[in-house]
């Protein structure tokens, strides 16, 4: 059966997450506008830096700070390649953290579709609501 658009792009986000190099949360993100993929991103270290799966996690206050989250990496890829993200939809495996939420707001994202509510941050939810961004949790089983 042919999947709806949200399921299609979520499946791609989960495929992108397979490139993640921090196993604490293998995140994947796809930025889409008008049913066309603009960029993708996954959790991983800055270019040229060692990854968690190579040298371990760099933990600060219970968080691994070695990696850049998938959403931020997708925005960075857009900036590197001169692609506007204004009016785009973010398909992401995990509910964005507060830092990624702020980046998505400033990148002009109009909708966030996520699957896993990992460490739900009420401040992030409030920022999303205040910005008028549509937030949708899409149950998704990457094995299906």
C-alpha cells in the first residue's frame, strides 16, 4: 500500500538516522518543502572531529555534547548549500530539544513531525506553540 506523505518522509528520517554516530539517540531529520527533500541531517560530531562510536561520549550534565543533533545538521547543510528552509516541514525521529527548537524556529520551519518523545522539554513545546509551528506526533515503526 502506498504510504501517505508524512509516513514516507518519516521512513526517510529513520533511514537517515542509521548514519548517526552517537548511540544515545540515533536521530535523523529531513527538511521538506512542497513534497521535495531540501536536506537531511543525523546526530554526529562536527566535520573532522572524532565520533562517539570511535572514542566514546563526551558527557556534560547527563548529555552527550560531542554531537550535533540531526535537526541542526540539516539546517547547517541547507546553509552550506544555499538552500532556504523558510516554509519547510521538519520530519524528525525525536521531538526536538530546546536548542534545536530555537534553530528550527529561526530557520522558518512551519511544521514539525516527530515520532519519539525523547526527554520532552516543556520549554521547547512552549517555544514551538508561541512560534505558531504545527507539531504532530506520528507513530512510526521503522521496521514496517
